[in-house]
């Protein structure tokens, strides 16, 4: 009887199945990364078209607070330039109330804007708002369509898109809103960071109000628990 020993069989086995799974996972991850980058680029490119700086002729500029010092400075410079050029009548800073840190971010930005512009009388701050949502809620309560001028949101264009949607959701007739976006901001990592921050912010805004408030209280600090 002849016995034939076959080594190195290429048939299916545990190691072959494992390698196939790894390849499929790797391919899926690559496609997910590519899809994410394309979506980020499209989101950034489309929102850049919302900049209406060239159409401005008076109104009240609303500058949103940010913890990012470079972004905050760019927003302030944009607002100050428009104020000096006569394209805005007033500037108002919103957001940045951090009771757990003992800080009033909007007031800090207002002071910087006053120093850079020399127009302290035309610059104010909402020291009660913690974020975009509460800042726009306060703005909607104190502004009506009968007020003269327009509202101009000053921030990066991806943020302004969300701000306009939130402001438009408030009941009652509100003044017409415009967007003014600082120049620059072409760093790919910054674009990716902003786009994904906005995705998270949209998700937060669309949550039930009780859930949203609980998350914001934890992130921004609840004055009663501070």
C-alpha cells in the first residue's frame, strides 16, 4: 500500500478565513475614511458659499464665543473690520458663560473687540448664554422683525449654517439674517475638526430638549451646581 503525505494544503482553514476577514475589515475602513474625507470637503466647500460679507450694509453683528483662541481672534477681527468699514452698526458677543471656571467668555471677547476697534460704545456681550443654542434663544427673545437693521452671524461658515437654522426655528417673525465668515481657515486638520464638531453639535441640537440640557450642563457647567 502506498501512502502519500501532502503538506501545505491550500484548502480553506482557520488561518485563511482569518486573513480574509482582516482584508475585508481593512477595505471597509479605507472606504469609510475616504467617504468621511469627501463628505467633509463637500460640507466645507458648500458652506463657504454662504459668506455674504459683500452684501452687508448695516445691521448688528453677532460673534459667537469659542474656546479656540485663534478662531476667536479671527472672528473678532472680522467683526471689527466690518464695524470700522460701516458695514455693521453694532457688535454683540454671545456664549462662553462658564460658571464652573468663573469665566464670562463673551465679555472677554467684547473687551478684546473694544480694544481693537476703539468703539466700546457699540460693542456689547450676552453674559448669560453658554453656547450657540442659548445665545440664539436670548437673541430671539430680545429682537423682533420690527427692529431696524439685520442680524449678521460672524463665525466659520459651517457654524453659521447651524446658527441660522437654530435662529429660524424660534417662534415669531425675526429679522433677516446674514453670514460673515473670517478669511483663511484652509488647514485640512482644522477643517476636519470643525466639520466633525458641527456634526456632533447638530446631533446635540436634534436631541430632546431635556437630554440636550443635561449634556450641556455636564459639558459647560450648571450654575446651580457650581
